[in-house]
C-alpha cells in the first residue's frame, strides 16, 4: 500500500472542504469493509481518506411517526440491528443489515458504504428501494436528493461526484398495515454475497393491497426497482394469484449473469421464489399491524 493521509473531520462542512481539496485523490472512508480490501488489492488507490464516522451529521438515527426515519450514512449496521424502533417499523431493513458479514463486520460496516460501493449485490439496497428511501447528498454546491434505485449506475460506479458525500437516507413513516421483508439466497449459511436478494414492502386495506414496492439485487448490473411488478399488486387482494403475477413480472426485468455463485437461469428462478416469499411475509406482517 502507498502512503495515505487520514483525516477525521468533526463536521460535514469540514469534510466537504477536505474532499474538495483532495480532488480525485480523496475518498470517504466509512467502515472500510469494502474500501480497505479494494485498496489492498490495488483496485482503488486514494491518497487521502476522509473518515465518515467522525462526522456527526452522518451519525443521525431518528424516527418520528410523521417524518419517518433519518438514517445517517455512517451509522454502523450493529446499531440498526439492535434498534427496537427499527425492528418494529422496518423489519426488512433490519433483516438486510443483519445479513451483512459477521458480528465484527457489522460493528464497522454501514448502509451508506453498502450503497456507495456500488455493488449490484449489496444486501441493504433492495430493502431501501422497497421502502422508497431517498439519499441526501452534500457537496460544496449544496444538497441534492437521489432515489436509492437511481444511485448506482454500473457495477462499482454511483452518481456521486468526487466532492460529494452521502449524508443520510430518509425513509417515509410506514402507514397503518404496512410492512417490509428482505431475503437473499446464498449457497452457505453466512458470510457470502447474495446470489439473489429481494426486498418488498406492502400496505394493506383489509385484504386489498394499496401500495407495494419490490427491490431486486444481484440480477442486473445495478440494483433494480421492479416498478411494473410492484404496480401490478395495487388495487388487488394480496392473494397467491396476485403474488405469482408480481413474481413473473419481477423475473421479466432481471438480467442475471452466470458466475461461480450460480447460473443466469438459476438466478431467474430464484427471483420468482424470493419475490413470492418476501411478498407473503410482508403481507403477514402488514396484517398483524
Ligand atoms: C467478510 C465480509 C463479509 C461481507 N458480507 C457482506 C454481505 O453479506 N452483504 C453485503 O452486502 N456486503 C457484504 N460485505 C461488504 C461490505 O461489508 C458492505 O458493502 C458494507 O456495507 C460496506 O460498508 P462500509 O461502511 O464498510 O463501507 P467502506 O468500505 O468504508 O466504503 C465503501 C465505498 O463507499 C464509499 N463511501 C462510504 N461511505 C460514503 C459516504 N457517506 N459518502 C460517499 N462515499 C462513501 C467509500 O469511499 C467506498 O468507495 C462483506 C465484506 C466483508 C469483508
């Protein structure tokens, strides 16, 4: 590894100044569970690391029934998994964060890093898409918002400019009888990358679905919002037939590859299986609320 300058800014404003001064040589460091590995492998070669964990604005974690959730980009995943309010209102997001790595990894890694790394297989991204999460991004030019489904543009690349920082996610408060779920398939029990991951959130009025969102991971160059599949559920009873139709529509937008984790055909099959499963679990949870 080459010599690196480490910076621990105490405010967002300070971090933005440091990042702007570093130009292409600067990089935000959150948990480092992706970045440090990439640096060791020579895939990324930043010369100045700006620590996201020392920036108070990136550590916000608050919920209000009116405004929903504010989740700072540098909140470590263990805080999400252990937060009773998140477990109650956003069980799918908690499931996704809880699946990342080991206890040690969860103590370091962040949802912000999971998204900014730009992997199509990042576990928390389909869960965030299902919840309609919006990213707040800051730069010396001000703040802009980006929907999570628009954030990753190709494997390892995002909409972020070199001088931009992902500050936080905002997730709407769940209306009554709303719930989410995230599941992935991996060939072993833990510590692996998703072969396919699916997140879903549904809102029910009696048995009728009034809102739905489905996010897909590891089945295309970027995480996907299954727009048509989600829309197909709205206005219908959330029964086996509606769920099967949504699963077929989700399969239609998947463009999986064949690699050492599974064939494209197998991944396509898994999209159907997991979409049906997460919709059923989300519906059961929504009915119980
Ligand atoms: C053993 C092991 C197991 C793993 N298991 C899983 C798994 O099961 N599922 C999974 O999805 N991932 C897994 N990962 C990958 C990794 O842990 C996650 O992607 C994690 O969420 C990354 O978060 P981080 O905070 O460590 O990011 P970092 O490594 O600090 O950063 C990742 C990238 O995002 C950028 N970045 C981070 N925060 C910001 C910000 N606020 N603004 C702008 N840019 C930013 C960094 O510059 C870097 O390019 C695993 C990794 C390891 C080592």
